């Protein structure tokens, strides 16, 4: 909702063989909190803090997810001609704007405390703002009469909120600091005069209107795609028995925390220190990416090597040049710094079909469903069954 420019962040990640433990780690593809309009509480574009971690409903506070779903179902009452509003669209916006208000207290009725404020948009350059936005609300929503700043989990400017704010929480006040009200306001704004958000071009136009930056649009779309994939349950009805066993084993671990070096054929384990970004798994009982694949395939008697790059040498290799359409459920799916050179593979997941994979993505996340295109450097797959 701000006019400030944004930039996506990218982490590097590798699979490494440590002296005692071989481990696997992956990196997020984009940054969740704007480096240009940072939140006043100090949440910054800091890769080591894992702010960009996400991709599935497991990473969204339950109360926020409820607000997104409620808004998606209600928006038709306010914009009857709107089509295609879905909760992943709202989740994508809120991920980039406030990281789903993670770290705040979200009351049962939706109020978020402490309130979320952006930097004062006075043209000072702080947070990347170079344009002066005069005060429009006397500090009613943004807490200051000295200028304008974005507010709430969807980072509305007060002037914009006055035009789209709705009282979804039914407390007789349309409050941008309330999860339900803010989500519904965002849905109304994105719908415009009646967009069809099932059409990619109109979805892009809606996001661009929210923040006029092509980088911002690409960032939000990447999260929408990940949440969309995560919202779908895989259809395993026609999957061979052994493949189903592998997939169900991996799916049973959804919500288990990522642990650098964690996981083995028996299940979760404490990991080791340290990832390339300095994250230790020594105090975390869980899985890293290759630990999860080792565990899932052990259920059908297949012993995999411990690192992703070595796992690419097992089974029938599926070249990247064939595209993701060549993958079948149960295949290992790989990502590399230099696709075509298996020694540079840094990540592995288990393909589910329909563009989804079970993924232990990176420190700070949990085992979850992600879109196959959520990771960079697709390097093909391997078919073991």
C-alpha cells in the first residue's frame, strides 16, 4: 500500500560434508519484510533471522490464517463482481508486508498488539522513503500527526484505509490494526471494481496497485504460488503402494522443525553446528532436507546417502532439461547452484505431483508442502521406485 520501492533478498545455500556429520540446507528465494519500509519495531531484512521463511500454512499464525480465509469468503458481499479471491492471495501480501504479524499478540477478536507501524514517510530516506506523505488522519491510525506512515499487518496508508476499511470483526470500528478488518480491507482493495483474480494478468495488476513496484509484484506472486501449492492436499489414490508409503512417511512429519544435520532413518534427531549462515541444529530435534528423504525412503527399505548431492546418484536420474513435467510422485527433486553439475546440488525434496513437494526448507521453518518452483536452480530428479 506504500509507494516505497522494494527489493527481494536471496540467500545462498549448499550441501556440505562436515568432518563428522553430512547435512543439507536450503535457502529462501525472497525476502519477507521490506528493506525499504522496515517496521518500527526493528524487524529488518536480515537473512540470519530467517524472516523470509515461509511457504505453507504451517508458517502462518492460526489467527491470521483464520482472518485471511474469512476475508476471502466475505469479500463478495462488498465487491459482488470480484472473482477468484483466495486466502493465499491475502497471505502473500501479508507475508511481504508484515511477516503475518509474527511476534505480535493476536487476540481472539483479532486486535494486534503492539500495533504495527511503518517508518514515517517524510522523505528522509529512512527505510527507503523519498516522498513526503502529509498527515491525513491526525494520528488516529498511525499514531502521529507529523506525517503519514503505513499501519497494520497489511500496511495501509491511513488515507487508503479510509476508502477500503471494513468492520469484519463486527465491533463497530473498521480498524487496520485488527486482523479481520485489515484482511477484508485488503481483499476489497485487491478486488477493485470487480477484478477476476483467477486471471494472472489481473492478479498482477491488483498487486501492482497495492505497491507500484515490479519487484514487489514478483515477490508477492512467489509467496502466493507457494501458499497455493501448500493449500492443496495431494491425491495419492493412483500412486503405487511403495511410493505412497514414502510420501505418507514424509507428510506425517509436516510441522516438525528444520534442524541443520537433523534426521535419520529412524526419524527426527538433534542436528549439528553449523549451517553456512551460522545456524545450529544442535538444540533442535527435527529434519534437514536430506535427513527427511533418508527417513521417508527407509520406510520401504531404501538406504540413501546422507547428503543431497550424493542422493542424486541413486536410482534413475531425471535430467533437468526434461522439465518438472517429467517428474512422478515419489521422485527426489534436486536444486543446484550450477544445474548440470551434481556436485553443486544444495537441496532435495520429495515430489508429490501437481507441482508440489514435501520440503524441509531451511533453518527456522518446519517440514511443509511447497511448490517445486519455490526453490531456485532446479537440477532434475531421481526415480528410486
